[in-house]
């Protein structure tokens, strides 16, 4: 498997970036609202795709607040939330193999998925030293955000790992974001993101 390092979006995209995504792109669609006539559900992970893991619907949309607006896209992705304004989402929770993973597939209006990726790339550049966010009323202190190797095979991909301190407990979180066309997959795993989950999602996307 070929890997490449994505420290900023300009290093990991086959699409020419536009304005760099300065807007925090707050999520506005509620989870589980799948547009009819799309393939979104078919690309979502199911139990048959990941042996040994339990797949269930996500509990609900987290309420995410960010002290630094520039860091908002990272906070959303780390917290299991899509960035921007997708027209439809499918969200699942996977557990097993010592990890818990939130998997979100988001379908965007034509041309808007790269904008969400731009926003994440900009946030990754500007907030690498960490930031503070509140998730469902609980303060989370995010430490250094470190870019990670991600597989090739999709149009855009980026990954990072951070240590999140909440309620006095530090937890590692690894996030990978993949784009094919107008669809973006957000995978956020604690304390790790199993390779089988990432490979299964890439296979279903492509």
C-alpha cells in the first residue's frame, strides 16, 4: 500500500485549491438525513465490511463550540461531525478491537466538497499547536495536532492525530478524511483508527 504524508491540503490534493477555506464552515445538516436517489447509503460501512467490529447508528449530533474559529473544522472532524453544509449524511459508530470509531459519509453540493477539505487543510496549518473546544458542554483541550500518513487511492485524503484532555483524562484521537467527487468520509477513532476500517471505507468509496 502506498502512503503519503498530508501536512496541508496543498500537499495532498489533485484539485487546485481556491481560497484556502478561511470560513470555519459550521455544520448545518442534521445526521441521518440521507437524500433520496443517492449512493450514500451504499458507500457507508456495514458490519459485513469490518470483521470483528460492531456497527450501529450514531447516537446523535454533538454540540461543538470552539474558542478559536479558525480551528472549528478540526474540532468538528475530531468530534465526529461533518464540516460545512452537506446535503445528506450517513453516520455510524463502530466498536471493537479496542477502539471506537465514528464514521460519517457526507454528500455535498457540486463543487463544495473540496471547499470543506480546504477548510480542514487551513485549520491543520493554523491550529497545529492545539486549541480548546467544548463538546456537549464538556471542555476538551486538544494538544498538538500531528499529520499522519494516509493511503493513496482517493481524490483527496488527509489524516492527523491529537491527544484530547477531557475531565482530567488524556485520550488519543486519530482522524482521517477522504474525498471522492462530492462525497467526503470522516473517520475519527479513539484511541486508534483500525487499519481495517480505513481500508474498508476507501474500498467502498472507490
